[in-house]
């Protein structure tokens, strides 16, 4: 997976994160740069490599079956110097992949994608509710986690009756 390709944007009107695969490119073009402008860079808007609240309307690139998969991009000259941090982009992208995967599984009643907040307390990246009532928390973690860190998180989830994965 290419880490620096942006596939998650933020819809200012809907107030939610969107994934490029959710809709056709034409849809995003209507909302992005040159359109209504409400589709902005998730990372710039949330204060990564730019002051929080920065609105950079996105362009949509890549065609189905093309060399490069569909993705969003800053318009020329509007990207932060050096782009956005690969770790952050990886985490947000993976969260959306996990949610899409969970939605495709049988026995899944509801999938909730945690919207990004500044002070992320103990909330799952992706919360999955099974039809039998089981609650599962999916976490995207690439960096090595300490045993203590993992145990603390696990205990918090266990207290809430949540299976953490
Ligand atoms: Zn940005």
C-alpha cells in the first residue's frame, strides 16, 4: 500500500470523513476543487502539517483500471511542504479499510467509524456490533505497542464488555 496516497477526505457539509471509494469520481469532483469546495483535505483541516481548520479543497485523481488507484490530492501548490505524515495517513486509511471490511462480513449488524477527535480517549477506531450483541473494537496499530500500553487498553475495553482486536 502506498502510504502517501490520500484516499480519505472531509466533507464540510456532512461533517464527516469520506473515503474516495464510497462514490464515483464525478461526485467528488462536484464537491471538490472547482466545485462546491466542501470536500477538503482531512489532514489539513484536522491540524496535521497545517493550522487546524485549514480548508484545502481536493482534486480527485486516478481512473478505474488505471496505473494509479483513485485518490484525492491537494491542488498544485496547496500541499504542505513534505506532504502529510505517512504514519497518520496510514492510520486513517487503515481505519476506513477495516470498516469497509467489517461491513462486508456476515453477522455484522452495525459498523461505526470513529470520527477523529483531538483528545482520543478510549474509543475504538472502528466499532463493530454483531447481530448476537457482541461488541468488537478494531484498532489499526502499526507501531510496536508496549505490553503495558496494550494491557491498559485491553483492560479498559474488557471493562466495557468489548472484545478488542
Ligand atoms: Zn492536506
